[in-house]
C-alpha cells in the first residue's frame, strides 16, 4: 500500500471554498478557459485544472449541472465524465509521463471535498516515489503562470 498523499495546502483551498461567493465549477464553466484553467469542454461535462493540486497536473472532471448528487447524474453525464477522464489520462501521459493515476470522487466535506454542491471526479497523476511528496512539494506554491502553461500543454495534447 502506498501512503495517502498529504497536501497541507488543501486546507487553504477548503477554507477558501467556504468563503468564496459562487461555485468554482459554475464560474469556470461560464468563464474564460485560460483564466479559469479549463482544459477541455464536452457537451455535458468539462475538465479543468485544480488550482490547489495534490500533484502537478491534477485535473477535475465535472458535469455542467450544479447541485446534482453523484447517484443522480444521468447516463449521458456519467458516460461523458468517464470518457473525459480517460482522455485526461491520455493527455497527461503525453505531457507529463506519470507512472500511475488516482481517480476518485470525494463526496462530502468529511471525505475531503472542498466543493460539496458540484460533484466532480479527480484525476491525479502519480510518479513513483512521490509519496515522500518532495516532487509534489516543489509545486506547493503553484505559480499561476505554471498552471497556465500546464493548462495549455494539456489542451494541446487533448486526444481527438
Ligand atoms: Zn456549480
């Protein structure tokens, strides 16, 4: 068993999410791709970079619909989220050559969800040895320029 990722800066995210006006996913869905770090848009769901990542290239796939429970996603949303996650892995493989991935849903604040009203699937690239989080810590204070650069690379590498 690998150790769980420990990401202290996520606390800042969870606190910020509590204070933020509006939903980060809805704001991203309505906003500018570059500014909101949206990597790809489908018909029912879209993919964006996490501003407070567990690791470099941490992506999230979310339906456009707000306030839907995980179990109430319709078939089209569920299928597209799955397909977008698979494409996200492809794009990450092409750009960052990770050794593995964690895919997961955090349902509820107690499970680590920063945003509880807008379900989303995390796709987190992993590298051998990153559980000592030294390579991860290099990204702790992720510069906005670094995120913009990563967004552009992933968007360009997105599979057809
Ligand atoms: Zn929302």
